[in-house]
C-alpha cells in the first residue's frame, strides 16, 4: 500500500521557510521536516532488506560492532545523499510514492541509527562509555521490534543460519557421542577378555 | 588575559602588557566588563632604557607629589627609544597571539597556548542569566575529530579514525595532537564555532534541549546548510562549553525533535 508525496503542501512549506515565518518549535517546521524526512526514509525503506541483513550479521556476530556502526552510517549517508537530490527535483517528487507503514520503519531505523551515531560522542573525561554489550542489547531490542513490525522480511537469513548452526552442533554432538560409546564398548570388551 | 581578534590581531580594548596569564577567563558579564575595560591603560614600562622604571620622578608620581623638574628626563632620544620599545612589545604580543590559520572569532589562549574561541551566544532569551559567550575549546574539539570530515575539514590519510573512535577522551586528545596538525584542529574549531554563530541569510535557530541518560539541560543551535536539506546541530553545555557540532539529515533532526530535543539519551552520562 502506497500514497503520493504531497508536493503542493511541500512547496507551501518551503515558501514559508524562505519567508522565515516560523520558528524552530512551530508545527510548520516539524511538518516541513516530516516531508523532507519521508523521502530519505522511503529510500531506506526501499532497501530495507539490506538494513535487516546488516543488523542480523551484527547480532549473529558475523560483523564486529565497529564494522556494523560504520556500515550502517555509510548506507544511511548514501540514502541521505539520494534524498537530497530528489528533494530538489520537483518532477520526481510529483510521482514519488510513500509506503503506508513508513512511520513504523522510520521509528525503528531511527532507534538504531541514533545508537550508532551517538555511540562515539564524548561528553567529558569522567563519564563511563557505553559498553559493547549494552549497545548489542539495545540494537537487539530494536531488532525484535523490527521483527514484529515486518515479519515477512525479518530474519529469514538468520533463521537459515541458525538452522545450519544447530544442525552442525547436533551432528558434532552425535559424532562425539558415537565415538564415546565405541570407546566404552571397547573398554568393556577388553575388561571381559582380561577376566 | 588577552583577547584576540579573529584575524589574529589584538582587539577588545588595549593589549594588556605584562599580563601573560591566559587563565581565569570566563564569559560572565562581570568578568568580561572587568577584563575588557575599554579605557586606555598605560603599559608597565620595563623597556631597555629603563628610564621610567628607575627614574625618581615615577616614585614622586606614585606618591602623588609634583615631581621636581630636575628629576625629569627630557632627553628626546630616550623618548624615541621608549616608543620603539613599546612598538616592539606590541608586535611581540601580536605575533604570539596570531594563529596559524585565519579564524572568524575572538579567542583567548588556554594554559597550553591553544585558542578557545569565544562565540556570541544567540540563545539570549533562554540561556542561563549573564552568559553571552560560548566557548569552543581546543581539547574538546580535538576529541571530536570524527565529525571533521562532515564539517569540511580534511584529516591526514595516516589518521586512523577507527582507532581514534575507540579511545577514551584523554587518549583521543593525545592522539589528535600527535597525528593532526594544529592548523587542522583550529580549522575544525572555527567550523564548529561557525555552526553556532548566525550567518546572514542562513537560518540559525537556538533551542533548549537535553543530553545524556541523566537528561542534562543543554543549549542547541540548529543551522541550515546552504544547498542542502541537512542542518548543523550543535550542543552546548549550560556553562557555555561547546560539546559537539555535526550535520544531521531531516530524518535525524525529526527524530531529535520528536524526542523533544533530547540527544544521546541512551548514553551513560552522569
């Protein structure tokens, strides 16, 4: 389900901004921000599989925390650059479509984005930095919400990876048990022979 | 205290000869009024000729007595010498005050001789009473170099950003000072100061906000970036210390606005 980007209203808001008829805390400013943010968010939404995959890779420890933060920021920056170009192109904006569940996606992606972005911010020398485990838990919390909101997309790869991992574990365990049983059997045979 | 102009020249009244201390500078109104007294002050004469210092007439003046004309030194040659000494003193103070890169703000030097930029506070209606200057400090800026590139400041290729990011603040500062030129840090300081300072024709808005898990009160400045939908977001502590400036896209700014301008809310700030 999608809807059109309201170009007419966006143009009005831009004119208001140029005339300086609002302050930062006005609803008008927030409305303009919402319009601008929706474009960037839709671009991210269009490649949400990449975001999911990235988060999953981090959560399954395939990717290091710093790699994850860097990669997440890079994808976001790329989306932001694309959005910046589209926001200048009214012809493209006229036919631009927005997903209905964009807000949910925006909220969840923003949570992780804020975490990644603010992770390195330093306040003063006395404060305790956020630990990696705390960061992991916070990302995981957002991811669980992601899974609920977008069940079709979520963690197909992760399930598959988990399944392989579990199978491998079971296989290793079975082989180990087999070897152990054989050893016990051999020992018993020896004991019987000795007697 | 010595306040220097953005172009490296001494401004804000007269150079204070013989006062090399750079500490104790605050942006409190009363302190500023005292330090920036626009009245001309006589420099403490300790020139090579030493005429004034050693003359008995100066002791007469100190004792509020009319000096004996015989005690006065009317040798015009010595006057010329004094004038030259004074000029040399001025030039020396001027050159010691000059920065390696041009900046747009007045500044004072910290205990290490690095500049602290003094930026007029635009948050005059909402801020703590009496504060009209924000301070962009050298060390604080040196600990935020991961935003330098976003603010248009190039870092050397040898600078290991990932290593730097993982360091605690004191090590960040040390690493920055060892691996980045002073010019680069000052340029970044200037860029941060520009982000919290109004520019004609560019929308710059102050707002009150919060930072950290403890929800500390902070000032924020949001400034439009020309030819972009992104804006600079700056966070300033209530004592006027600039914490950080970085560009945010509309999504990030919207999120911050939705959070009622509460940034870094998951961080373990005290």
